[in-house]
């Protein structure tokens, strides 16, 4: 206990002077004002929360503080916000970047030093290691902040250690005097120690040399089996047989063996040397004690600075423990609503305050969605000790710039146990009355709200679905459970009322009061009257009061006063089981008869009780409640169905969007690959043409030397003819569609199942899957994607029955001739082009299968197959259905290849295959 007191409560008169501006900004849970509040903390199981947090601490000081429930709790909203900012900043830093291993609790060491006692070498090394580790911790924090994009996010942590004195001088003094690896005091610690040890080493060398010579003489004389030197009574001596004692005249016997056969004797020549060794040893020990005393005195004089430094290191440790705890339970940083002061809806803040509050842009002062009880999370999230590495970068978490964190949603590891609870308390509400069945979750929900408020004050993030909003409460007072006491002669009702009386004495306009089963344990009529009076008093004297009850009359207070609000615990009449969910603004039945029936109570008793209920409750009231509950259930089911439908539509839209996006990306990629391929082909054709022309020129130059003048013209014409042939061979032919798209589109009306080209899809082939409508739009399918396009963007495909050769001839007849000679040739070809392609029969020789190939590989195979095909033959190109990438590349090649006169697209009778007509 002395340990935590020294670390947390530092007397101001012992603090270091001007170098620090420390003030006590936090209170600690075991000092939380008085016994009333301590009992409330026990009721809310705050100690268990602290023990959960202790598993995430990194120092013995932090573990002790958490296990003893001595966690800092903000005294003001500003102090609480600083704790939250520290937690949020700590969640940004991976755990492996900081090292707390060298930091130790120095309380006991400081107590010894202050009392004037000597410190041992290990204790001094512990002090040095702790001071060095604290300084390195601060350096690590500064390094992380400097490397970050937004360094101001880490300022809440840096401010903790900013003004600390790391006592570098004391650390270096200890390091200069002591070798902590060998645990010895160094010679340089003082001049006297260095001189003494030097004299002692020289004396020992002389003494050792002397004894070795004497022992060798005894061995040669047969006085011992082997030379033997030892120490007895702190003096160096030699071993000798008792029968040969005469070999050392005037020697001193220091000891003898157990059998008496061997004496340990100090030779006469060694007596003075041993005396000097004893004196030097004593002097060395005295000097070492003086050095240890000096170091202990230095530490005692720095007690206040060391305690202050350890306090700040502990704050950092607890900040990172809260961050790890928040990461483990997928916590979200809370924000405070403006309703924190008496009679006002806003907060007057200091200019230096950085408290995170929200404007009242909605009608809720408490808005917590999906809050789970922290103590019940361990069963669904797993063992805490197995999850301490969660804060290793996950984080995947972003700061919003003011020290708070943004939630990333519910963790995949969280199950539906415990059931999440929603708290929706409107602005202006002072008292909430929760009704409903026993075992329905009223008490657990109320405890969850109390813990949420307390954890927020302590700088912890909350296990909620979205970012929780709640007021800042100065006191959280809870009366939950049976408080009868035989020692104090208190009944259940007396204990209950006694605690409420204490609450009324200490509560303020900023307090939260939680009362379970208010007014129970006495006559119902008197209990209702007393409860009503208490609730009206709380309405005027506290920030918020939440009570549970089975008294139906308390739920009617909302009708007379808008400061009251009702809530009910949902109960399933189908399963006769509670759902543990809160219905805000509703009044719940106790469902005692339904619960009794579900656990197997005698049916006759249940029926008889039901008759009494019908007599005691007016028929209209019972019918109204039943209709209200039924309407709420129907509305809930309707909203749930609409939400599921909306989610399904959203999923379908996102799938279609993703598919279209992938198609667009693939189209761009194919276009780039095609352009690169064409550029490469053009370059290859150019290089080939240059090479052939150079060959012709070289040939011309060689023949020119051997020919006469009369043969020169013939040689020139022959060379020109060869060069013209090369140029013509390497000139790409123009490729186009057999029939103008503009001419056909004007009068073309596509029908269901037609294959068309769609301008908005880059001229790609698509299939009509819906007849044209009145809105001049048509639904087409490209691959797996269906899209509605305008009719005027659709171009018809030439009929497959049209003679490919004739179509090609007609198309070439429209081309602009480059010369008269070429025009003549074209006309000759066009007029004589009556070749027949014969029957279209697929064989292995006229089939090329491109399925399973990459685009580049498929292009090479197709071009090779076209070039090797016989003139005026049909080539079956199998490209498959797939994504359409191979098909598009094949069609592009067939459109541009000079030997392909036309091609027949795939049809319903021949999916995945295109026929190419090769001239």
C-alpha cells in the first residue's frame, strides 16, 4: 500500500521547485470521495474492470495500480478529455516501438535511501536502469512523433513527460562508479579506492609468489603430495604434512585438516605480507561503503524528482494499457454532450480547454448504440492474455485530429453475446423509468450505463458499435441489489432507503443516480408514493436518474411531466423469453405469468392468477397495451424487412458496379497491349523493308560494275520493280466494315437475340436480350453485364448469308486508288473475283483453338493460322465465352488482317466460335 501512495499522492512540499509545474488533476478510484461512492463503485464492479485492464500494463507499478483499482479518474470534463486524448494517441503507436522492461518500482529503494541506510550494488543499478529507461521512453515517443505525418496527434503523450527531470547526472554518476554487468564498484569511483586497490594487487602478487616458492620447497622435500596454497582465517597459507612441520620453523599453524594429518601453516616470511593484506582489505571495504553511502545520499536528495518521474511514467503506462484494452474490446472513443452544468444546455469552457464536445444537432443527450457490458466480453472475445498483441499496428485506426479515434466497425471476433444495448435518452430528460420482466436485463442495462459513464471519466474507450455520446457526470451513484444487514439491523427495505438517503445528500446537478427496484420491499401503495416523491426530487437535483420498477403507476409520470421518460425491456411472447433489448419510450409489462408458465408452473395456478389480473387491470388499459405492443412489433418487423431489402439491392448494385469497373480496366489494358503490339509490328515491318531494300541496292551496285551502258536502263527498271514490290508487300491494307454502320442504323430495328455492335461499349459485340421499348432504349448483354443503351448507338452486323467475297470486293471498290495502275488492278480483281469458298465444314486443319491462352499468345496463333490457310478457305476460330478478352482480340485481328475478307460472328447455333473467310 505504501507503494501506490508514494506513486500517486505526492506531497506538494516535497516536489522539486520551479522545474516542475505539477498539480493533482485526477482522483483515484479508491479515494473517490467517500464511502457512498466507494459502495457504488463496488456495485458497478469497477474493481473487475480495473483487473481486466491490469493484464495490459507493462510495469509492476501499472499492474499494482490497476489491481488495487487506483486508476486516474478526471475531476473535471477537461481532465477526463486529457485522459481520452492520451488513450487515443497511444492507440496510434505500435507496442513494439516502446520498451518498458527497464522501468522498476523504486519505492522500497527510495525508503531505504531516505532512512540513511546503504544501498546495495543491485539496488543502485536498478535506479540507474530505471532512469535510463524512462529517458529512452521519452526519446522513443519523440522519435515516433517526429516521423509521423501529424505529429500533434502524439502531443497528449509527450506532454506527460515534457517537464520531467530524468536525472541524467545521477544516472551517469552511478554508471561511472559501478559496473552493473559485473556488480562491482570500479576503481575510478574514488582516488583513495584506486590507490588502495593498486597497493593490494601489488602485495598479493608478492605474497602469492612467496607462497608458491615455499610450497614448491615443501613438495620437493616430501612434505606434501603437491604444492598447495589456500586461505584460512582470512590469511594466505600453505598445506604441509603434520610430520613435516619442521620444514617451516617459526611458522604459524592456522588450521588443520579433519584427520589432523595436514596442517595449514603461515610461513614466517608471509606474516607481514598477510597483515598488510588484511589492513588493505579493510581499507577497501571502508572506501566502498563510503562510495555506496555517497550514492545513496544522492538518491535520497533526489527522492521528489524520482517520485515525480515515476508518476509520469506510470501515467504513460496506464495510457498504453487503456489503448490495448480498447483495442482488445474494439472500443470507440466517447464524446461528451453539452449538458454538463446545472440549468444550462451549454458549457462555458476555458480558452485552454481542448475538451471534445458535440453541438446539440439532434434531440439526444445520451446516444450509445450497441454498448456491450465489458465484463461479459471476455467470454466472446477470448482470454485477455492471448490478445495483448492486438495493438501492433492495427490499427488500422485513424485519428480525427483532436485526439479521438474513429471506429472501424464491429470486430469480426465479437459475437452476439453479450447482447448489445442501445441508450437513447432525449434532451431534457431527467428521470428514466425502466419496466419489464424479471431476468429481462434491466439491472444489467443499468450497470452498463453506469460503467460507460465511469469508464469515460477514466479515459477508457467503450465497446460500442458507433461513437457514443453522453454527458460528463461528477458522481455516479448506484443502488443495485439487496443491501439488508443483520449486523446493522437493516431489512431489505431499510438498507435500500438508507442508501437512497445518502445519495440525496451528496448528489449534485451533474450527478448520475442509478436505482434498481425503487421502493421495493414494502407495501406497494406506500412504495409507489415514496418512489414518486423520490423521483420528483431527483428530477430537480441531479443531471440524470435511471430507475427500474415493477410499479405501473411510475410509468404514468411521463404523461404529466416531460422530464420523465419510459423504457421497457423487450419480451418475446412467441418464445416466452426476454430478448435483453431496451425499447425506449415504451412501457413494459412484468410478464410474471408468462415467465412462470415458461418454467413449468402449474397451469391451474397460472389460469387462476390470470383471472385476478383481469379483475385488477381495466380492460381498456390491457387492450391498449396489447395493441401498442403489437403495433411496435409490426413496425419493427417492417423496418427490418426494408433494411434487408435495401442491403440486398445495395449488394447487387455494388456487384454490377465492380464487374463493369473490371471490364473497363480490362478494356484499357487490352487497348494498351494492342497499341504496343501494333507499334512493335510496324517497327519490325519497317526494319524488314529496310533490310530488303538495302539488299536490292547492294545487288544493284555489284551488277552496275560489270554491266555496260546499254544494260543500265534494264538494271534500273529491274531494281525499281523489286523496290516497288517490297514497298507494296509491307504496306498495310485498309480494313473496314462491309456495310456502313450509319446507313444501316437509320433503318435497323434490332430484335430479341440479335448480335449487334454497341458504340457506348467501344464497338463491342453484344446480344439483344429485350425487345425495343417506346423510350428508344434497348437492353443488351455484353459478357455477364446487362446494360440499357440508346437505339441510335447500335449498329447492325452484316448478315452471315451474304457472300464474303462479294462483300469484300464491293468494299474495295469504294476505296480511293493511289494510282491509276492500282485502280486498274483493283477493278480486274473485283471483276474476276467469282471464287467459291465451297461447303463450310469444320475439320482439325481449318480450326484454331485459342481457349486458355493469354492475349499475346492467342494473337500469334491466330495470325499464324490465317497466314498458313489456303486461299479462299474458311477458318474456324474458337475463342470461348469467358470474359470476352480473347474474343475481342481475335475479332480485332480479323478486321485488320489483309487476308480476311469477312468473318461471321458467333450465333446461337455456334457460341464461342467465329468463322473467318480467308482470300
